[in-house]
């Protein structure tokens, strides 16, 4: 039986160094899904302005993408870019639309600064089978009792 398909939506505005880490960790850590990452740039200036002081972040991200396209399925990373800023929600919606239009079984919307731990998706898949919706994916452990990640993952420790 083939693995279900998952699109991970990573919206980005600047901070391409974070996006590079998110893409890398998502593709290296997925076990339960055939994973594709969609990086959606909300008109980041360093993506087009060669003199921008943070241009090195974009270069690092571009190198990460190039590496994964050479060593993995070249379609494992989808890149989109808006010419004018529109915000996080527009980027998430663009990713959700892409997932629907391209027949993905599941879609995970997240932020550019999320690091995916090994096996993270195994427990997400179990949650999806049970509840049909899991989210948002974040690195924060939560401040109130019902938000504590340790309640939902045996592998997570708050310490």
C-alpha cells in the first residue's frame, strides 16, 4: 500500500534561513507520508533585491532547495511567490488551494520557523485518522494544560 500524500505549507516573509531549516527537517523527518513542501513567499524583498542585506538567507534557502531537488524527488519542493504582500492567511490559503487542486490526501499549514522532529508525522497521521483535523503545527509547548504537547505525544518532554 502506498503512503498517503501530504503537502506542508511553509509561508515565508524574509527569514529564509528559517525556511531552509523547515524544508530540510520536513523532508528528512517524514515517515508516514509521501511529503511535498510548498514554500510560499509573501513578496520578501531579499528574494529579488541582490543588494538586500539579508540576501545570504535567501541564498542559503536556495541551496537547500537545490540540494533536495538533486538528492530527492525534484517535485518534493514547490515554490510560489506573491509580487505584493498579502499576509500569512493568504499564503496558507494559497497552499490549501494548491493541495486541493493537486489531489493531496492531507495538507499541513505551519510557519517558516518550525523544525520537524523525526517521526512527527506518524502521530499526526493517527490524529488525522481519528479527528480529521490536526493543527496548528508549532514548536511551542503551550502555556495552558490543554495546550501541553506532552499530553498528545509520548515522545515530548517539556524539560
